[in-house]
C-alpha cells in the first residue's frame, strides 16, 4: 500500500515545531509574569472578554489567565513530545500521531475561544493570528488522519495466519465443566 509522503510528514513536524516554539514561549511569558500575561492587553484581550462573559472579578481573571497559560504550555509540551517521537521513529519504529492529535484538539478549542472575542471587538490583527493558528491545527490534524489511514491500510494488507488448535476437537466449546 502507499505510504504518506515525506512532505506531509515534514509539514506535520514543522507545525508541531511552530506550536512548540510559539505556544511554549507564550505560555512561559504568561506564567512568568506577575499578572499572568494580563499586562499585555492586546494579546490577552480574549481573557478579558471571556472573564466579562463569566462575570469574573480581578482574582478570577488572574486564575483564568493562569489556566490559559498552563494550557498553552501543555500544548507546547505535547508538541515537543511528538517531535521527540518523530526523531525516535527515524532511528526505527513508527511515530504515534495520536499524541499530536490530542494537543491539536486543545489548539482548536483555545483558538476558537480566542477568535470569538477578537471578532466581537473587531480587532482584525488578533482574528488573523488566531485564524492562522486554527488553520495550521486543521492542516496538521488532516495530515495525521491520513497518516493513520495509510498505516492502518498497511496493517490490513499483511496476511493473517490462523492456526487451529490440535488439542481440542473441531468446533468444541471453549469451556465445558460438565462434559
């Protein structure tokens, strides 16, 4: 069966490197700041809008910002783990794309939650930033699904050897205590 091309695998790897660097830096910036990144009003505008929708006070906003910073750092860690898994696959073996898919689900959820307030406030720069991240996550997810499909097709094409048990008669029940 046909395998996924190296260009697609390189794109998956490049997207995971992007999210490792960008979201890891953003998560570290948010968690190392005394205000959890709320001092950068442009980048944390979605936190203020979500906080106002939920009716959060100042302490609630800080907790929400810390939550988003931790999620971004976790996504960066998941993407870094996938990069290491790809490097291990080069030495022999097969990479597990399900690791990256879990991180990309978080990217999609955070990007949608971030893009909504940007659209409501009519901030085109933030909408563009979140849309690009959403599209990169969609492309990587589609390529991971293709990779899984082709690896499953390769497993299905292998012949399956079935052996009959010689110790039991043909079509005997598996367990019969009262024979």
